[in-house]
C-alpha cells in the first residue's frame, strides 16, 4: 500500500503554512532545525507554536531574526505575509539578509544537510522561480535577484519543504484546486492584482479559484511547493487516513480558517479510482468506411476506449452511437478529431469516476514458447489472468495449431506456474 499526501488548499498555500502543517502532522521540529541549521546563514531562529484560526487548532511556523546578529543599520521593510497581509516596519538587518541571486542560493543549498536528491530538488525549485521572474521582467536568469522569494525566510521555507517531504516519504501527492484569494498585493515591483505575476507563472495549469477572502492566499513559494510535488489535482483520493496537519497563516479570518490542511494516509494499490471523460455523439449520415479511420485516429491520440453501438434515431433512421472514454485533459483534442473525421455536428460529454484494478504483465513459458499474461489484482490476490491474444496467435501460426489450443496450453502453463512450490535456496 502506497503512502499518499493530500494538500487541501481551501484557504491557499504558502511556505510557512506548509511547514506548519507538516509539523502539526508529526514532523519533529528538532529534525527540521538540524536540516536548516546547516544552511550557511546566521542570524535567525525557527520555532512553532499552537494557534487558533477561526476556532481550528493549527501550528504556526515562525522564522525570527536574531537582533544580536543584525548590523547597526536600519531601514523600512515591506513584505507580504503568508496570508497576503502587507506588513511595513523598520528594523535592523543582518548583512546576509539582502535579496539573493540564483548562484548565491545554489551555494547556500550546497552547504545544507539535505540529501543529494534533496539538494537537486531545492536547486531546481529556485531555478523555476528565477525563470519565472526572468520571463516577467525580460532579463537573463542569472541576473535575477529574487526579491520576496530570495529573502531568508523564503529560503528556509523552500529548503524546509524539501526536507519535510523527504521525511514524510509520500509516494504520491494530490492537491486540491487552490483558493488564490483576490484583491491587490504589494510586491517589490509595486501593487499587483492577485494572483501576483510570479505566483500566476508558477501555478501553470493547476486549477485555481477565488473565494470570499480578498487577500493573497497563494504565495509564489506556496505555488512552487504545490506544483513541484503534486502528481495530480483534484478531490481527496481514496485512502485510509493516518495523520492530519493544519498549518496556520498569520491572519485569523473570522469566517474561514486561514490554514493549509494536509491529509496523509495509505492508498489501496490494488484498487485505484480515477476520473475519466465520456464523449458521445450519434451519426446517421456517414460512409461506413470512415468509422474505422475515426477509431484508429482516436486511439492514436490517446483515447482509452472507442466503441460503436447501433441505435435507432429520429424519423426511424438507423444510426451509430460513437462513445469515447479518455482522460479529462484529452477532451478537447479528441473532440476535434471527432468533428474532423466524422459528419457529426455536435458532441456531449460528462466526467465520471471509474475503478480499475492494478495490472501487471508477466511472461509465462509454455511448451510452444513464451506467452505474456495480463494479471489483474484486487485485495492482494490475482482475480484475472489473461494470455495476450497476439502471442497466442503468433505461436498458433508457427506451430499450425488453432488459437484456442494455444490459449488452453498457455492457461495450463500459467496454472502450473501459479501453484508450483517455491524453489529452495
């Protein structure tokens, strides 16, 4: 059974909210401190404290600058909090807390305690940030100085997120559609509508929406974390829940808990549920020779199933129902093929859930040669074992036998293989 982590971004996501949620779900703070303490940066401490957000208990991850480490110069500093609140205050700044370039951040990550794979992941994440900023400002990547995301707390958030994900050990990450908030947000380049340009660039094709809270709810760091690890976006997948964590933003909204919720559990690998789209149309005025071409091109474009059913249409005309089953993101290109290759002038579609068994291909040796079998598993046992027809047909031609005889021989060989006692070592 695989380990699944679900990011529930009903109130957005930021780096500190993600780390707070991980801590709330069981990540030891001392382990996180050890990983971050090896960053070659001084002048800060990290902590966590329990808080309430709209009556929901959550953990807030905190980064504090050490006053003793700051140089004796002060200036006014404006930044956006995890929940979109704009803070302006004056304080002394440590010399190493300036906005950093990508090469400087690579050097910091290289000195961290992350695993080699973790260091590579962290560097790749900052590379994505820099590329997004470079596109927005039309400048070379190496010249980008990462403003909000290049500050110390954001570096801690990203490196900490990499360590947290390694510690949690999720085999699969699913993320809900993200509530990005609304209104305006102030950045180093001025006042922008939510989502901010960098956040929008990093979100890519992730599904988003705007709720009632008109604040920045998804930060660039949060967008980066979600899109880096999410294998899919959608509803909570089937799982047995093992842990739940709530990570708090700094603002306490009265109506909606300002938290990121993570849900960790075990998925049943033997039975997977997925969402597919069903596309249909009826055709009663097409040359029958074209149906084969349409089917071939639909399969070539990624359709999971294509089939035809004879139907009786209006005015008692005989017709054909075309049904295509595919992954939802292929609806548009497959509909284009249907319009191009058939005479229909309209299609309908709807999304449905389907359950599929875990499948495996194995090779079975028979007296005539090797035959591949498709196995289907449920609850840890094989419920279907089917010999591949093309393998049986090829052996039938070679040995001048009927395909039925070869199939029977293959099933007999599979049965003997399945019941054979294990070989002693």
